[in-house]
C-alpha cells in the first residue's frame, strides 16, 4: 500500500467515525446511569432529569439518548425504554438559538456548515428530509430520521421562549428538554407524552435555582421519576487545571452550581449555617415550656404550620413538629393541627384578613370556627421599648435576622424528624440581595411563631371540681 493510499484510508476511517458517532459512543458512568435510570418502582423512568455541572457532557448525553430512540439502534448495555417503531420526538431549550446551537448541533452537526451535516449523534446516512425554521437562520423546525424498523422518526424543535401554546397539540413519544423547563411548558409537554404513554428527559445545570419543576425532582420524586446528579469529579476530561481555571471565570456564589450542579441560589442561602448546628434528636417537651404555632395560608402553594416550643430560661426555640399540605380544605388543615394540641395559640399573617370568596368570611375566622386557637390579631414583630403592642410591623428581614442570630448562637433548634424544614432550608435564598419568596411556606410559618413567641402559652390543667358540705364547688 502506497503512502497516498494509507493516508486516504486513514481519512476514510476518520470520516466514518465523524459521521457514525453513535457506534462509538462510550458514555461516562453518570451518563450511562442517566440512560438506564429507573424509577422508585424499579422500572425504566418515564420522567428523568440529569442535573449536572457545566461542561461535563450533559447536553451530549441528551443528544445520544434522542439518537438511540430516533434510530432504534440501542447499545448492548441499554436498559432504558425502547421504541420498536419510529417515535415522534420533541426537542426544546430556552431559545430558538440555544435549541439550534446546542440540541440541533449535537444531534446533526454544526448548524453553520452544511458540510458538517451528520457529524452529530445521528449517523449521516440516516438523516432524511429537513424543514427549516422560518426567521431563525440555520435552524431546523423538524427532521426525519430513518428508524431500524424501516419507517421514519420525526424530531421537532421548539423553544421555551415561544410560550406554552407552542407546545399544545403535540403527541410525543419522547421529549428532550435541555436546560430548566418552565412549569407551564412542562405541563404541556407532559400532556403530550401522557397521550402516547411517552417519556420526558431533561438535561440541565440549575442556573435558575429551585424552580417548581426542579423542586419536584429534588424533593418529591414519583415512582416513575428519577434524578441523576453529576459534578466535575464525574467527568474525567475535567482536569484539575481546567477546574481551577474555570472557577475563576465565575462569581464565587456560582461555584457550587457551575462545578457541582447544585441549584443556583443567587447571592446565597438566607440561612447559611450547617444543618448540624440546628438539628437535634426529638425529646419530650417539658410542660413548663410555652408553645405557639405559626401558620402560613395557602392553596396553590402549600398551607404550612410550624409547631414551636420556647425555653424561656435560655431563650431557645425548638421547632418540634411540622405540617405542610397543598390544595386541601381548611377543615383538613385544622384537624391535623388540633391533633397536635387544640389549646396552642396560633400566630397568623395579615393575609388572614382576606375574605373567602364564597362566604365573605376572613380566612382567620374560618380557621377559628374550625376550632383552632387563633390569636385575636394578625402577626406582628415585637414592638420597640415604649411602643404599644401591634406596632412592631411585619418586616420579613427583621424576623430573618433574628432567626439567623438565634441559629448562629445555638438558640434555634429543629427536631430531626421535621424534614419539611430542612427541605426548605436548602432552597431559601437571595437573588440580587433580595429574598426569593418561593418554597418558603414552612419557614414563613416558623418566622410567624418565633417572632410572636411573646404570646406563647403553657397548657393550664384544671383540677376536678370538689363539692363541699354546703353544696359549693371550688377548684
């Protein structure tokens, strides 16, 4: 073989590898875990998310997942869902441009160079008819892909910025969402896959923090859902030198999100104290410690109640129980609270003065009629020296600062069994210096109780009546 023939053969082999990448895909362990993710029921997950650090191959992972489904060419190690016939696949990201550059690019090759078509995850010889997206240069609206069954799979490209209406009406066997998906878009995508018995997979770095969709995967996995997490440590190509250099490109409060895939908390957590400083094992609350409950009203967002005991001698708060429930009637909430002690006074926020639409009765009165010991006025912070009761205002920041000081000085404790507090603790954060009022229902209930503890009470146990010889009774 001549040198020219050898060079030509090498080039042919390179060209083949470049246009048949699916055959040579060798996933990292975390990528394989994602492809083969199981729900808590032990079956292949129908909704799964890869929450990962930057630059470790999460979008590539999503592209190969899509390529396997579109072509039907599954690898030997595959344990996920399988399509024996051509599926309809929806692919979307934040904008039309990011959908084009990242998703379309990783699937079909660099969108700006037609000569590179087929250098993505889908082999060149299996790419069929392509429909261009109007108004977005080099972007596809849809592409046909040859399936091993002989038919044609269809991949549609959309963008979250188009709004939920652009996702209505589609019946999808698979949906790949790259980057965090807004909840209204997720609902439409889920509706489309529900109609076909299909699947959704999301690949993202949590730059938007704890959105409703992300919170569902982190805190409330269903039996058919799975969450895979990956950091720079899980990607062998991320050398120590690359990690150090990349971190310096970002503000420090983004380091955990960029390198570990942890949700971005903007300027940082509100309560940046270790859990071990707060968490204590449950114990029997002494009877002489006064108690108070704090409630945060809610319907679409959860209703929450914090059960608080106060050690007056050391001015230490103990959150010993918690309740949080969404879309339930007042009678349900009230019954759950009364079971923990119907005598305990309840601190409630000013929105308890709002009236219920049907009856015109204030929320606080509705709960009072359900047998709860509602304080006669709404929550206020402690008044200053010389001020009248009720003049302390309802400032959130003053309550947060006092709670933080109590935590840092060992005077704020939470029973380890109150998991709802620790869930919210990890998500309660600031953005641009301001507290983000999201997923804070139980913490807000805690604040109402802590800052209203001056009205806490102990249980007064009355002695049985005694009858004297004259027929008089006394205690």
